């Protein structure tokens, strides 16, 4: 039982070739690409209908009307889609256009927030307007199919290089040329897919625990030759929104967590809030996340060169120097500044203070993190601001960064075996002590 196990490099090379050919077709012949997509979708829908009808003969003593209805619906749906391809094409343009408008709206909100906080915002505004304009044009006028084809075709071609590079590095682990080439080619998963990776991780872990409770090793290797200088923690737990994940960073035994910890300032259910930086010890952080918040953690350790370590430390110091101490209600009551006892206050920050003794800070005016924004200046954005100084070449797409994008990227870097990501550890179900629940992944 080894989840996340690498597929044979030769298979990945074949997949890379297929993705590359798909990108070329989309880029240079959108008509042919749409015909292929329509044909494949139609056949798949038709085959699903056949499978449902076939299942009728396998059931005994049970109602078969459901299978019959779904089967016939899928068969007629497949035939209809093939006979009237403009229906699928129109739906596709509508979906892509609406996605562009939605992303543009989120980026627009981020630009307005940055302006309010006194931070740089013009570039973000321009990016938002481009997304919205292209989205509206595709939804209402349908004139940008060619533009989308060019963008998507180029993306597929570069993503095929990404897959091919991973396979070649796996085949030639000791070839410096292949490794250096791979370091300069990296395309992330689209944000709409990457966002759900922490949920997938949680489901996979839960399934492993259910099937083999005595064994929780997700991966078989761990680099024992290098000690990480920086650790990135990716959290996830049950529920759609919590399942999307949260990201923290740790240096020199201290964990820095950015988020909407002042729930008195929450707007739109915490979508916007005062940005709060929390500083706490590593052990207290892990215990809180697992024992109190019932999360699982995947920790990625980065071994840095002296230059990169200095860059990350300088950026962290720059962030810390722009912070102002802030006290949660439990801490204020402990000092006698407000009435009541610490136990009387159970808001998010007070609970964290009582459990871990964490220190809390807010950002000064002019800092982009002064206001927390779930789709912009969020936990991942802050971590990326620091990690960007380590030489990691993560490509941020769509103006939105998710914990899942980091999970995907760090996982791929670790799998390469030649990157600065040297350890990967799963923390799950703390009961007795930390060491019993930290397993190399």
C-alpha cells in the first residue's frame, strides 16, 4: 500500500506526448479540436448509457426503473450531443466565460482592498478588467474562442514539457543537464483543479486509516542526508471550505500563521477581515492543529543554500518589522485590561492563545496584508512571499493562489529528488505524543 506512488517514467513520457499533441491541435486547429472533444464526450455519454442498461440484467429482485431511465437518458444524450455539437460548444463557451468573469470579480475585489489598505493596486485592477472583458465577450458575443484556444493550447504544450521533464529526471537522476533543464520548466495545475487537492489528500488518508489502521505511510522515501531550514505546513480537515486547506511556514522552530483570526472584524463570514499574524512554537502548532482542530498536516521541509536562506529570512524580518502587537480578548482579560477571566472568552484568537500561548500581530497601513482576503491576500500569498526568496519557481496563475496549488507543486518537487524539498511528513490523529503520529511520507 503506497499512495502517491510514481507511475513508470515511460508511461509519463507517452502521456506528455499525448498532451503535447492535444495542445498543438487546439492551438492551430480549434475546429478540429472541438470536433474531437464533441466526439469523445458524445461517445463517453453513450457508453455510460449502455453500461446502465447492461446493469439491468445483473440486478436480481430489485427495481430496475432507475437504471433504465438513466441509461436511456445517457444514450439519447450522447446521440443528441453528437448530432447537435453547437449545444456543447455553446455550453463550453458559456462555462469558460462565466469562469473568467468570476475570477475577474475576485481579482477586482482584491484590487479595491489593496487600494483601501494603501498598497499597490493598479496592476491587479488591470488584470481583473482583462479577465472580466474576455469573460463577458465569450458569454455574450462568443468572439474569443480563438483567444481561448491560443491560451489553452500554449498551456497544454508547456504542461506537456512539465510532465516530460519529470519523467526524464526520473530516468536520468544523475544527469545534471536533465535536472538543470527541469528546474526551469514548471507549470502548475489550473487553480480550479489544484484547489481541491487538500480535500483529496484528506479522503485518501481517511481511506488508508479505515483500510489499514496500523499503517499510515503515504510514501516510501525520505531524504535523510539534508536537514530542512524551512518547513511549509499544509492543513486540511472535513468540510468543503476547511477542506480547501490552510498554509503555515516555520523557521528556526517558530511557526508563522496568517489569517482572519480576529473574528470581531469578519465580513462576509470571514471572507474579509483584519489580517492577523500568529507566531507560536512548532510543537504547540502541531498539537493544536491535530488535537484541537482535528486536522491532518502535510509538512514539506526545504533545504536552502546560504543565499536563499538569507533571502527568506530577510523577507520574514521585513514582514515582522511591519507588524504591531495585538492582544486577543483572553489575553486582555488575563492582564486585567477588560472584565472577566480568560476562560470566559472562546473566540478564535482567544482559544488559540489559551491553547498555545501564541503571540498575535496586525499589519500597518500600506501593507497589502493589512486586510485578509480569502481569494487574494490569504495565507498562501503570505507564505509565497517568503518562499519566493528560496528559488522555488512556482508559477502563480489566475491571480488566485490556493493551498492546493502549493500541495501539488511541493509534492512534485519532492518526487523529483533533486530539488530543495527534501522531506515530506504526514501528521495525523495525535493521541499520545507528536513523534508517534509523524510519519515520513
